[in-house]
C-alpha cells in the first residue's frame, strides 16, 4: 500500500510538472532553443566584456551631442542662486520656495537671499503626522485590510510632496529667512528621522484603533491624538530646531544697503514680501495621456495637512502646457515643474535628451514605448520637482530646449542647472504650476468642472523627492 501510495504521489508530481510546462513554464526544449540562438559574434563578445566592468551609460553615451554646443536661451529668467536639498526628498519644497524667492529678489532688488526650508519642513512633518493620525481615527471602524487603511499604514509619513504642500504649509504658517532657522543635519539627511517618526505614527495609529474598538468615544480619541502630536512636536524640535513665533530681520539690497529692520511673525513676513495667493492664484497642469485631456482631476488624500486641499489639476496636451510655460518665462516668471528626471540624464553635463544614450543599438532590441505605455506599465512617473526658468525658441517661436534651476547643489550638472531638449520634455514632463494670468480663459473655465476623484494610491501620484 505504501509503495502504491508513493508511486501515486510521484505520478501526480510528474503530471503536475508536465501540466506546468505545458501552460507557460520554461521547458528544457525552450531553454535549449534559447541557448542555440545565443551565438555571440566577436562584436557581442567585446560588448559583453565591456559591460562586465562598465556602466552601460558610459558605453552608450553620445558625447558629441550637438545640444551641448549651444547653451544660450532666447528667453530666460535670471537665476537667484542654486540651493541644495542634499540627502532629503524635499525637492518640492525647495522648488516652491525658489519660485517665491526669485519674485522677492527681483521686486525688492535683494542680493543673496533664501527662505528657510527647515522652517517649512518642520510644519510639513507636523501636519502630515496629524493627517495620518486623524485619518486613522476617521476610519477606525474599517478593517486593517481595507484599501485606505492599508495605504495609510504603508505610508504614514514622507519627506516628499508636491505643490499642494507649498500652498497648504506656507499659507498657514508663513515663511522665514534661512538665517532665522537654518538647516540641520536631520533636515539635510531625513531618512533616520523619517524612519523613527513613521515607527511612532504606526504604533500610535494601532493604539487609536484599539481605543476605538474598545468603545472609547471620539473625544477620548482626539485627546489621545493631541498628546501624540505633542510628542511629534518635541521630536521635531530635537531634529530640526524650534520654529520661531517672532523674529527681527534686516532686509538688505544687492548693494548692501539696509532696506528695513523690523520684527515679524512668519505669516507677516510672507504677507509683506511674498503676498502670493498660493491657494487660488496658481493652477497645476498635468500631462497624462492615459486619461482624457481637458478634464479636471483630484487625488484623494493627496494633501499635506488634514484641513488642506486635495491635489487638483487640469490634464492638458503638451502643446497647451508649453504655451503657458513660454508665456510665463517671457514675463520673467519662474514656475514649479516636475518630471521623470532619471531618464536619459547625462550627469556630467546636466543634459536631459532622449538621444543621450543608444541602448537599442548596443542591446539589439528597441526601447520605444510611448509615454502612455510607460505610464500604464509603471515604467515612468514623476520623480523630481525643479524650477523652470528658460526656453530657447527657434525663428518660428517653437521651443528647442529648456532650462531648470535644480536643487542638487551648484556643482551638479551645468552649474547647478539642467538643460532638456523639447523632445525630452514631451516624453518626461508630468506637472507644471503656473499663475492664472498666463493661462487662457478657456483652460481656466475647465476648473468649473466637478473634479474626477482618483485614488490616493494611484502610482502616478507618488510624492516627488
């Protein structure tokens, strides 16, 4: 009986293996075919040897790219100086503050000036912590495997973000000069702080759910959440410093002459020297060919504070977006933009061009998905925000190349800037934020639509870092 049983198991196993092989597995016959087809010629062997010890970008790099020979631009906004986010995901914050800094320097004739990224980041992390904890309370009756609850505990906190964070945080807390609250090690190197805060938020989130399950009312949950936030605030002061409630500051012009010396609150400083209606005067455009154009979309839960506004955008073709960008640059106004910066980036020159690397010729297979296909297959998404500041137009007014002020330090790329061809921009730009005065009335009228609500976990809307 045992031998019969064993034989039966072997037969079933063999049958199962045969079934697996006949329904898509790699069979010995298929493997043999691949081995037979792989007959390297001398050139292939040389390339294989080169790839064994060399980055493919070094081998395929187009060092003679003609775009590099002409770094001039027909229309440009003067750069206000390069900032450096260092080992942090705060590109969205640096970009937003750099746009406002350029306006302030131009308007008041300032010399070297920067806003404190650390100050805004402090309140960003505090508000995001509250957003997580309060949303846990709001959804405490749902099971842990509910899609929203699962997403919350997977993403309790990050240092990334996008323009809605600029609008949410600065409109509520204002800004201060960099010298009033300078960068700290944790601000420049956010991973450890983020790890520890995320740990505590998950722990506290489970505690709040347990309290709700045990019958505690909303008042008790809110009281416990407020105590948790006091601990978050304390941790942030240790990592980032204590944000000032008031400060005295002397504003100097580019010639070193004093403009004024006054005491401010951060909100007063913002209202006096920036005076931009971030909540209502700026519009985010998106180029997402996977969804219908000329529609308004909103991302659920994609905001930086519980009482802030969800990220809302108009989906437009690239031609429409570029017209808005050109109008803004011609009027000496920088813009917040974001893109998939890692694609075809030549780190030595700071050039973003689809002709930078010829992978297809070296590997013998085309890499030719459309932008729509790359998004659908998770091959591309927005990864980094920068400040769009220049465009080079041909004699017919068509863009040839663009320039951005980056936040990776003055030694990265081309003097801290990146240059991108128009073809690259078409394929890898995702978001642009512009003032309403540069946008046509028909496009602004689209904002009257009821936004289509998209899920918080849509992969195209991960925070930019």
